[in-house]
């Protein structure tokens, strides 16, 4: 409304100036001769102004609606992203819990295996301690080096020495080297 009043006042001011403002104001509808070289100011009628303002209003409303839709979409995406983040966080906690349980089970299994191996080694120690050294050495010659090392680690020194005397030289040397390495890794007893 204010714009229409301003335009109307402008038209009144122009009309009050000498000479016709619109071509229609001149008696013959033509541009007066004294104004032919001078550009005539374009004055829009209230209807033209109203149509222009209406078009701008419609464009602004369309833009505002597009912005509202974009904001709505962004809010939906934010909500979806937050839900996904929460789901991932829940999965992370579940994985951590599962890993903790798995590590505990693995520890239990490893401990059970270690105890079982110790039990078997003790049985072997008992068995080999009761055998004649020559018979025990014949079996040790075909035995896996790791098992032989563990066996000799648990045998009493004099029994281990008697058996080792009958073991093949190469195997006896490897067993002795491994025993020395293992003993070097053990902490000193004071």
C-alpha cells in the first residue's frame, strides 16, 4: 500500500510539471515535439505495480516454501543420522562386550590347555624317569623338539643327563641349546 501511495504522489508531482506526462495526456496521443529527444520517464500505473508486486510476492512465497521443504528434509536427515549413530554406538558396545567375553573364554581355554599340557608333561616325566636311559633316549630321538625340551625341563638333572647321553648327538645338541635359551629367559632365583 505504501508503495502505491509513493507512486501516486510521484505521478501527481510529474503531472503538476508543465507538459503532459503520458502520451495519452497530450491532445493527439503523440509525444509532444519539444520532448522528442528527451527520454520520457516511465511511470507505471497502480495496476502494473500491483501485478509486479504480486509476482514478487508469489516468487518469495515459492522460495520460502522451498526453504521450508529443505529445512524439513535437513531435519529428517539429521534425525536419521542420529538414529544411525545411536545404532552404530549400540553395535560398538555389543562388539566390545562380545570381544571381552571371547577374550575371557580364550583365556580360560588357554589356561585349561596349559594345565592339561603340564599334566601330560608330568606324566611323561614320571614315565621317562622310570625307564632305562637307553630306552627313553630311543623315544626322544623321534620326539618333537618342543616336547623334548619341555620334558627335559621337568626331568631331574641326573635323570635328564643319563637319557641325554644316549640321544643322537645333533638332537641332544639342539635340546641343550633350547634348554639354555629357555633357562636364560627365566628370572633369577635368589
